[in-house]
C-alpha cells in the first residue's frame, strides 16, 4: 500500500510541475463520427480540402464478421494489415483446419474504404463480404431513413419518438385491468397523447412471462373498439401489439397503422402476407420461446451476436415476403427469453444494432430487470426506466415504448438535446 501511495504522490507532483512549466491541456477527444472530426478540424482552421481527406482517418471502428470462409478470412486479414489496420482470427485458422470462422477487424474508416475497394476485385466470395462490411459501417454512421405512417413523417435520427403502452388486458404485468374498458382505454390514450406520445401501442393479450395464449375472437373484442374510436376521433398513430395475422388484418381495416409483432412473423397465420398487402410498418422483435416458457433458463453463447443474427434473419425473411425494408423496425426484445444479465448486456451494447440500418425500438419500461437491480416493485420503477431510456437513446434508439409517457417524454427530450443537439424551443417534440 505504501508503494501505491508513493506512486500516486509522485505522479501527482509530476503533473503539478508539468502544468506549471507548460500548460497544453491535452485531452482525449470523444469524436465518434466523421461529423465530429470535421467540426474539430474546421474549428482548428484546417482547410476544407484537408478536412475532407482526414475526417475518415479520425474515426476508429471495430467490425465483427460472422462465419467467414477460412480462405476469405485470411485474405481479409492480409488486406487489413496491409492498409495499416488490425485483424484477429482464431489461432487454429492458420492451419486451415476449419471451414469458417469469425473475423474481428479494427481500423479507421479510411482503412476500411481502402480494404473494401480491394476486396471488391477479389474471388472467394470476397465482394459479397466487402459489401456487407461497407453496409454495416454506413448503416452505423448514417442511420435509417425517415418513415411515414398515419399521415406523419418520423425523422429517424432527428429525435426520439415515444410509443405509449395501452394494455386493454386484465393480466398485464404492470397495468393489467386498469384500462380494460373502451372508455377508460380511450381516456388513457388521450392522456398519453396530451403528455407527448407519438404512437399509441394497443395490446389485447399479455405477453408477460407465463402468460397463456388468447383466442383471436377475445383479443379482437378487446382491441377493435379502442382502435375504431381512436382512428375516428383522433389523428393518433396507432400500433397493434399482436402476433396473430387475423387480429392484425382486422385492426388495419379499422384504422391501425403499425403492427408490433413480438414473434417477428413467426406467430399465428400468415402475418408477412398481411403486412405486405397493407404496406404497413412492422416491429420485428427478438424472443426466445413462447411466453408460457420463455423465462425457463434462457441460455446464449453470446446474447448480442445471437439476437443480432436473429433480427438480421427475420428482416431478410420479411423482405423476401414482400415487406419493404423501409417498413421494418427492430426490437431486441428486453425481457423476452433473457436473464437480467442478458438484458443489461444488450442495453450496454445496443449501438451495435445500428449496423442493421433500421430504426431501433426499445421496450424497457418497468421491466423485471429494473426491479431486480433496484429491488423495487413494478410501481416504483420509473427512475430505473428513465435510466434505461436515456441510455437507449444515447446508444441510438429511435423509439422508446413506455408506460409513463409524460416523464419519459421529458427524459427523451433532454437526452436528445445532449446527444442530437438542441435547436431551441422549436425542436419538433410534441409536433
């Protein structure tokens, strides 16, 4: 301990002497994208031409490519090293004893540009891999394009949108039975719209862990009256939380705009056909197993890799079935077949999902992970929810699904001001 203390004193004295002799205020700059680098260079007085050349050299990215054929992986590593970057392969890859492996690349945007340009001219399936690397980098930095539904344009990347939860169920984990009549549900929806909700997400069947499936007719009896009333009396953007194709189709007929499918098109009926036919936006969510047993010891080798791969696969499937990529929203499914550790890992690494190039929806509101971390019952999880909402927005979430709309709308607005920039009072919130 004495040695540690002495070292700290020495380092402190050294810093004091250095600061007195020569004050340069060296700092590690947090420049996470080309725009940040460009701003810093221009502020310093670097020429526009010089800024254009150097901006891509000031942004470092780590890219993981999954299941790359071993010959292709070795070539990519060689090219990355030749351009001044780094690449990591399993030790056994050198002996060509495996058919494929994961590949981890580390370099600046400029180095990736040069590597991609070279790989596009190579055999062994390298052009396809190069395009995927390029696409992941572009998606991560550029973000998704805007979406239009319900007569409104949602400008992804400009601000965070609030999806208010309206459970017309007797058994939802948080608010079951509170809004299970048409009048009370409508009043609550109006309250959420007044508080800043951009979307009202109506659920007629609880998908909490252990919940039993609900017959289609009963689900329709719960949701259609409120859908019809909101569609006829307001200009609200209406989302339906269902995994049943028949429920989705009837609700779209009655004026709903978005389908929030916790099964990611794996539920009852041909949901993909309904979505495609109505040209409706759809939320594809990751879940592991049915609600009745999804929390029965869920296991993952790497939860982020597996959830990411699942969402990529479901997005590809949706596109194959005629659903426009512009209509797809992705949800990593916090609490659906995951332990608290899994959920926290996804939250911590949420930014990685930006590489898929679609808007990200996060639904952490009042979830059990918050309760376990804070040791709070469901009614006392508002501050824990606020922390997850702020972190999700900072990591790139475009939509947050919440119960406490007024509070989370303020959290979103403040976080947007920090992360995305504040444009004054006319910042688009609440419009």
